[in-house]
């Protein structure tokens, strides 16, 4: 047991302190430099401040349905078995696996704004690395996503994990179609969650305020609606149960028999389900619209509220990849107690905190939900009301976890989401990028250790590959070991092995839709030549030079306080420039519009008047 916890902590450290992880896998000490507020028990009458809270009358009217995608028991924390498709190079695989493990252990119901268990007390979830069906130009199978061998292999490992501990569901860290999901559920006899499903589920579990709950429920409903598939039960009848063979029938209503969903068995049930979902969706949308309107009024009020020099109360939205340290940073700046945690999506309910800048100007910092690669589109749409706060903010601060090995992917993901939600080009250009967790780097990262790109080939092989997180101290030691396949128990315990076939190429799955072309001139930042020569991970942070057109990017440690004063000064400066520009443009507008319109005095019009 101690061994497993130590591996789990090692793995977590890899996610939160990934620089160190890339170098080696040290045993995990107590959580790092943690000035994170250890979870105090909330007072019985404690209610979190939300700028968007509803009136007590509205609260009474609102009922919230817990939408679980796999009928989980909200009173207990589910145990997930993690399936990670292989990626190249290994450092990306490690980063993605760590993220997957953190996602799996982040699914826990929040009570009164707090979690009951300590994230670091959790065991490492059982997991397996398997061959990626979309590697080497191959396509994932339409019916079961993986090859049949892989599905069988996973089942063996699942059974081994099951015999030790109860597994509630399988988490496949990929995006599955409804049919693939159902058929895998049938093959493994367990509910299956894909990446999108788990993220939505976590949002549902972590949402605390009514507003966040409404939006999370809407996302879950939209996800459910998109995956209504007809299944044939053991008795041959069509149904929508959790078991049975899924037919290739989409929720759009086209049936496999050519008649569509307008006739035949199962149609009525599908229509009924869709109607129920639509009704609930409409209800949620109208409630969310109320929230949006309230927010818009509150924002307008804040704008009118004069600061020391007469200007409106500016809002600074803090954005970034999940776990980058946004809440910790805002807490430090505001001297407040925002909840921060290694759990992914610790913040789902947005919070505002006021801060006095060095000039004496008062501003509001908005701490909001973090982003993640493959952020479900349903979530982006459903959380539109929350994300509007980002779109409408006067200034954006992008917090980047400087210790993340796939830092570029994190940054691109955030840029992509910001563009997706409609942040103006001007705001993106003006955004301040803060590289946080600099204390991890300062702890003594050896850059030379990064320079070794672990592209040693794994053995050639037809069989599915299996692996799990290692206790070993070096990622370079991910080597072929066929024995691992024959000993699933040992794998689940933590011996790191890889028995995949030889793969040279990068896997497109990792980058799909998330990596923005580096040559894209629309980006507010560019890479220096130095970075183009080698990835920033290889070069080490000191050698990375990111040039933003908006000025210097800061390095901070929200934990030690390094760089925070400089951040406030930079914000102060940016706001001053913005105010000046605003004044100038208002004056220019005033010159045009303050003049009263008069009809043009042409000779004809004079004549006309005279007549
Ligand atoms: N070492 C170190 N750890 C940090 C720093 N900033 C934050 N952390 C830790 O990183 C973890 C995540 O911090 P949060 O502030 O919750 O991150 P977040 O970006 O708000 O995460 P979400 O709300 O989940 O999107 C916590 O365990 C923090 O203690 C830092 O500067 N250095
Ligand atoms: Mg947070």
C-alpha cells in the first residue's frame, strides 16, 4: 500500500511539478512548498461569495438535477480504471498519463465548497497504456475504437484490478463515439467514460453555486443527447439500456433499417428521451439567460463605480490551463482564501477578488475555470455565461505552469479556447503571460537532463502494448518487457513497461485541434529562433525566450510570492495605457458626434429655401 501511495505521489508530482519529473521520479515528499490553504472545515453558516448569486426567491424555485453520465453514487468517490493510448515521444505520454490519472482522481463530489478527502491521500488509480489505434496513419475502429486484441488485453488488466479493488468505471483518455463507448461497456462489463465525459462529470461534481450547477448540467445533457444510441438487448429487443450491442444508429434519427427512427422498435423511447432532454435543456437555458442578464447588470454597475481617479472599476480575468495556479495567484495578490488544489478543475465557480494596485487604484481579479486540451465543446457552450466574464474583462492575465513538460500544448490550448469564446484580437495582444511555479525550476532543474529526447525505440511487436507508471527514477528506462503483458497485477502495482510496436512518428491525437501553428501571425506571441531550434522543454526555462508584442512576460511563484509585485506594476501600467487610449478615442468620437447635424448648405438648397 505504501508503495502504491509513493508511486501515486510521484506521479502527481509529475503533473504539478513536471520539470522535476522529467528529470527523474523522486519520491514525493509532503506537498510542495504548499502555502495552499489546507482545507479548513467551513463554518456551518458559510456561504461562498458569488457575484452571480440568485435572489433567495429564485433559489427556492430552482431545483437541480444531478446528471451523472454513468449513474455514479454522489456520496462516494468512484474508482476509475484508466486506459491511456500510447503517444510519442514518451515525455508527452508521461504528461498525458499524469493528467489522465489526475483527472481520474479529481472526480469527487464537492461539499460546501470543499472536498472531504485529501488529494495526496488517494491511491494511484489502476491504469494501463495501450496501443494507440490512430497512430501510424491507422484509423480507430468505428465499433470498438481499439483493436480486438487491445480490448481483450484491457479486459484482463481490468479483471486483475477488479480482483484487488472495486472498479466503478473505465476511463479511456480519448474521444469515443457513442457507439464505441457502448460496445466497450459491453465488452468490459463496466461503464465507460471518455475524456469529454469525465471532464463534464468532474464539472458536475465540483460545481457548487447554482449557476455553475446549471451550466454543468446543461453540458452533461448536451453530451448525453449527442450519444443516444439504440442498443439491442440480450432478448433481441431494441432498448437504451447500459448493456447490449450498440447499433450504428445516430441520435439524429436515421435508423440502420432504412426507415429511420420514425418506425420500428425503440423509436418511441428515443424520441421520448430526446424530448425530455430538450425540455430540460430549454429550462436550463432560460435560467442561464437570467444569470447572464444579472451578470451584465453587475458588470455595468462595476464599470460605473468610480476608482480613486474617477475611472471605472477594471476587471482583470485570470485565465490558464487547469492547475496552472490561477486561484493561488489571485489569493496571494488579494490576500484572500480562494480554494486551490492539485485536483483538476478545483475552480468551477468563478470568484471576484479586489486588489489595490501600486498606484492606489482598485481593481477586481476574476478567477475562473481552467481550460484543458480537448475541452468539451458542450462545456464551452454551456459555460458561456461564466466565460463571458473573460470576454468582457478589461485585461487578461494568462497563467502558465512553467514546469509543465507540454507547456506549449497548454498555452496553445488556452489561446484556442480564448479565440473560441470570442476574446477580441486586441485583448489577446494585450494579454499578460505569467509563467508561474517558477520555484520548481529554481529548485535545481538540470537542463541537461531535458536535452535527452527519449526516442529510443520500443520493441517491434504485433501485440497490444501495456504499461503503467514507473517507480524507476528515469523516464529513459521505459523499455520493452514482454513479461509485463503476462503479469497484469505487477503492472497495475507500478512497474513501468512498454511493449508496443516500434513507432517513430508523433501521434496526431495529442495535437489535434489544440496546437496552433507557430507561424500563425495572429498569435500574440512568437517564438524566438532559439526556441524554434529546440523545444522549450529541451532548452530549459532559462533559455526560452518568448517575445510578446505587449511587453515582458513575467515569471512568478504564487507560493513564494516572487514576481507578484512586478505583476501588479505591469497591470497598473497596462491599465493606464488603456485609459489613455480610451480617452483619446472618446475625444476623437466626441469631435464627430458632439457636432449637431445640419443639412448641407449647397446653393440649390439655399435657393429652395428662398423660394
Ligand atoms: N510549487 C508551486 N506550486 C504552486 C504554485 N502555484 C500554485 N501551486 C500549486 O498548484 C496546485 C494548483 O493550484 P490552483 O491555484 O488550484 O490552480 P488553478 O489554476 O486555480 O487550477 P483549477 O482551478 O483547477 O483550474 C495547488 O496544489 C497549488 O498549491 C507555485 O507558484 N509554485
Ligand atoms: Mg482554480
